């Protein structure tokens, strides 16, 4: 982790982060619908962009793991498109943080195409056990996320 990214503001419930990702033609099925597994890949890519932007160095002795991922498919995404993945903090616990994710087609005001939920747990990889979120990590994430209105 990079201490230069520290901010006085820490991650809080209601904070959001948006990432825009392009769909690839080869990710679609014969009906030009995005394959269901790729919704999880879009969520994963957006999550990893957040972690790398926050200065996480992988591998490390401690860091976040994905403890839960789910997705409700609301309507099919089709190529070509850019997908906006929005993470919204819904809960921060001692060692876990929960996010609601919305996948929307950029430029389409018609609403979400999918809604997901992710839970990240801060882990001590050496001890193979969860650990409390370090305050500096919450500050690094807080610097990247837009504060709740």
C-alpha cells in the first residue's frame, strides 16, 4: 500500500465509486447477450481497479478477499457498449465491508441491467484469519470513493 494516498476522510456507508468498462464482442452468445459469467468478471475488474488505484500491492501479507458475490440479472447487456459499474458501500464491519453493485449501460438512462452484492473481508494471509480493517486502508479507499450525498 502506498502511504502517499492517505486522506483524512475514511470510507463510509453510502460512498460510491464508478468504473466504466468496455464490452468485448467475443463475450456475447449467439443472441448477442453478454454471457452471465461475464457480469461477475465486470464486477471483478471494477473491484481490482479500485484496489490497484488505492495502492494495494499484491501479493502482500494482508489484504482483502472476496467472501461473497451475487448477481441479479435484470435485462441483457448487448455489444457494443460500455458498462458503468458502481460500487456503493452498504456496511462496514470490523473486518468486512459490503457493497451493492449496479451495472448500467453508459449513455442509457433506462436503469440498471444487473444488480450485485459483494462482501470483502480483510485477511491476514500469514495467519489465514480475518483481521480488523486498518485505518490507513479505509482512508485510502475513502480517498477514491465519492462521499454519500
